[in-house]
C-alpha cells in the first residue's frame, strides 16, 4: 500500500503538489489568524517551518540552491513592493526634525552595524576585508517585509518608535547597496585605489542622487497622468489599485536604467504618492493593495528560505554563524541603537526596543543572491551564505516569538506615557 501511494505521488506533477501544500498553508493561516495573533508566534516562523518540511528533509517538493536566480528575482520584487508600502506609510512632513529618529538610525546605526559585523568577520571568521564588508552590508538592512508587527499600524499612527523602525526599514534596504558594491569591488580587486574614486562618484553619489530624483519624477508623472485621464474617463474600480504596481515597476526599472538605486526610488515614490493625491483614499487604497501583495510574497519567500536550509553546511559553519548572529542581535544592534539615539526624544524603553527589533530577512537574502551573480563563489561564498541564512533563521525565531508580547507591553505601559512628537 505504501509503495502504491509513493508511485501515485511520483506520477503527479510536483508543481501541483506544491500548489496543494501552499493552498493548505494559506487556508490554515488565514482561518487561524485570530488564534495565531494571540500567541507569541509570527507568520514568518510558521512559513519557515513549513518550508523546511517542503525541502529535502521533508516532502522534497521544493529543491533549489541558494544561488538560483529565481530566488534573487523573487526577493527583489518582494523588497520593492514592501519599500513602496513603507513610503506610503510615511505620515510626517519632510523636515529634518520630523525624521530625527530615522536620521540617527540610518546615519549612525547602519554604518556601525556594517563595520562592526565586518570587523567580526575579518578577525574572527577569517574573511578578507572585502568579503567581510560585503557580509556586513548583507546583514545591515532591517527587514521591511517581516517587521509589520513593529511598523506603523496606519496613516494616523504618530508613534515615534514605530515611525523610526518603519522608515529605517524603508531606507536602509536601499542605502546598504553602496556598501554591497564596495564589498564586491574589494572582493575582485584588493587594491582599493583602482576603483575607490569610481565607487564614490558612481555608486555612492550618483546612484543615491538618481534614486531620489527618479523616485520624485516618476511618482509625480504617474499621479499627474492618473488625475488627467480619469477626469475624462474614470478607471475601472477593480483595476485602479494596479496603478500602485505600475508605479513601483516603472519607477524601479527607469531608475535602474540610469544606474540609480531602484530600492531608494520606490521608497521615495511611495512618499511622493502619499502626498500628491488630494483624495486621501487613493494612497490608502494603494497601501492596502501593496500590503496584500507583500503578505502573499512573504509566504513564498520564507517557504523558499526554509527549503534552502541544509543541515551539513549549517553545522559546518555553525560556530561562525552563531558568533556573528549572536553579536549582531544581542550586542552590535542594541549597543549601536543606544549610541545612535543618545540625546534623541525617544523614551528609554523605546530606545531598548529599537535596539532589539533589528529584524533580518528578505533584504539580506536579496543582497546575498545578488552578490552570487556578481562573482561571489567558492569557500568564501559558502561562509557568507550560511552565516546569512543562519542569522535570518535566528532572527525569524527570536523576533517572531518576542515581537507580539513586547509590542503589546509597549502599547500598554510605555506608549500612553509618551506624547506624540508630531
């Protein structure tokens, strides 16, 4: 009987079985969401466990290698949708004082995280400085996809902690790119003098400036066209939210064509769209639409992450992985956040929570697979890959378990005592 069942399964297209497994998973988490939300368990943790079950240690329905280009493209799409969504949530005036927490987390905490991880990787993991900086840049971005529990709940939410974490997730996924390029250049050529000037001019100054400008121009153009055409003939209401997806794709692709940072551009585009429409319902509708896409893509990405995990390399590089992940999660991020927020208006508990919620996820997977495509290979690639995967898994577990109870405690005990800054 067992052999008969195995034979029947072998005949069935593996793709159909994948669809069946994902359909059951979606039905389960949707209908059980009311119960799941009461427990200290994140959806990402559930997807990760199911992904492991669908991988080579379970049903073997998903069998991909981490360097597969499909993983890079999937995570790229997930990140740009999430960054646009983060931009739509930005409910503050574009004044420096209003973005004080963001400036501190991007201007101080991100470089601290990159170079602290790089130092650990160089001196303890025995990586050269180029790959070490690349690892620091891969692990630097906090994840805008998996961090919905700690982000702004809605457009009326003025909480400083949530705003800081949301805006940080939107910006550092884009602004880690120059350091990724720095690591890739150093990986290929140890003589920094051969490429450093080009890196500063093109990958630092030009790409960031182009991302900012293109994000503004494309978003302004799309909203202008939208308003003009809909005066004559309104779009089908069922199709109207696809304007958000078109804005994301057009902004990202045009920015990449001029060698700008598309990640930065789509985040800026979200901010511009949120402020351009006179009808506040339009950006709100786009936000709901992109959040649904984001949630669906999160399922696919974390399932793939679970299926990519392999016991042998995890154990082989386990010592290095635990060292880097432990220092990053328990020391580098918390201490860096505390230093970065000295003198800020954040409540002491908010500063501690800001240090804890450095969630690593989809952005790091994208940067890793991008580096594979740019020449990262061999033993160095194996080290960086499994340190990255292990760090993400540990983050998904720890932050998935703690985010709900910690944020519930924050909402009950701390938030009522702290006046809104805006």
